[in-house]
């Protein structure tokens, strides 16, 4: 199982604590390639881009209008977190994801 996120993200820390066998991948330290990001976009669509983040608020209008894949490649912290891959992809750490994985 892989957990994609950012080490300073509280939600990622909670998920990692509940899933101690998960391999943690910090997307800021180890940016994901386009193919991996495209796989996440195919699964979650526009929900993958966190439009409530500080990073999003700092983008210009033209950057916000860009293709989501290009946005995520340029700004890995725009990805909603965590993305968990255990053969099935999960986004976030809501009660539905917790129930499915713990």
C-alpha cells in the first residue's frame, strides 16, 4: 500500500498512523511523474486539485485556467491529500476511506 501526500500535512499523518504498513511518498520531496498524476486524475477528476489550498490562492488566473495535469506537475502541493493506493485508489481520509482501509 502506498500513501501519497506531504509529510507536514496533518491529515496525511493521521492516515499514516492508522496505516502503519503503508509506504509514504512525499510528493513535495519526490514529485510524481505525469503518468502517475494522470492515473490519479483519471480516477478522481477535478476533485484531485485542492482549490482551497494556499498554493491555489497564490496562482494567477491564467495558471488556474491551465490543464489540471500541468498544474499538478508544476505545483505538487495542489494535490488533495492523501491519495492511497492499495490496488484501489482512495482520495482523502474521510470516514468512508477509513472504513474501507482499517
